[in-house]
C-alpha cells in the first residue's frame, strides 16, 4: 500500500507497520541505548534456549576479559528479547546494571520469533576451518587463553592446531574422467584439481 513516497514493509512473517522509503530497505529497529538495573529486567518465560552453568561461566570469563560489549535487547516493558545468558552472567559477576538497547517496534509475533531467531541463526553458520586455525594459532602466539572465547583443549585438538597436513600421494587409479565427451580432462577426487592428460 503506497502512502506518498513511502511503502509499508511486508515480511513473510507478517506485516510490519514501520514505514520505509523502499520495500527492500532494512529499517532501524533499535531506538536507544539505556542502562537498566538487572532487578528491573524481565526474562522471557518461554525462553527455549538453555544456558548451562559451564556456558554461564564462559560468558562470565568473556565479560571479565572484554567488558559488557553486546547490550541486552529489551522492549518498552523491560522484557528481555535477547541476552538472557549475558544477564545471568552479569548477575553472577555481581553487576547490578547492564547496557540495554530498546526495541519497541516489534509486534508480539515478531518479538517471539526474534527470540528464537537470535539464537538459531547463529547456530546454522559454519566455521572456515583453515581461517579458524590461523586465528587460534595467532591468539596462542599472543599468549591469549582461547578458553575465554569458548574453545577448550578438545576443540583445539579437533581443528588440528599447528598440524601441517600434507596432501596425500596422488593415486592415478583414483583419477576419473571429467566427462565421456572429453576424456582428456581428469580431476583428482581428493583435491578436485582439474588437469589435462597428455
């Protein structure tokens, strides 16, 4: 529906009444940064994300190392939208106030959905193992305890930190023709390299 030059943004999850100048433009949903007493924050009763004591300990270590960098998202009634674990960790650290960002433009359905999305969308991403190895090695060279960022000794072992992996010897029997139409091009099933066979 057109109102002057503005369009009402409609998402697949529902209608959002916030006006945008372009229906493809992402709106700024955050309104302002506040400092709120932890005692005044209201955890979401149906928060499906469970924080173990081990994870709260890791978040506490992160807060001590980096400070409270990522604010808690709240609505106008101080209901927590995102940041339950950070609030628990801050309370355990003896903090009485935390930085919060006010987000009051979400509908009830959007707020409930975002509480799930905030956790789920980060879960479905993947690590680039080579870049992760480089970053971990550089942190270790700087004598930084990588457990603070959530990597324990077992995690480090699993990504083979410091191990130089040499390519396996090429077995010509493993080479396969790229296609029947052009059997002069072969590819290695181990590394995917395509080369001409003379």
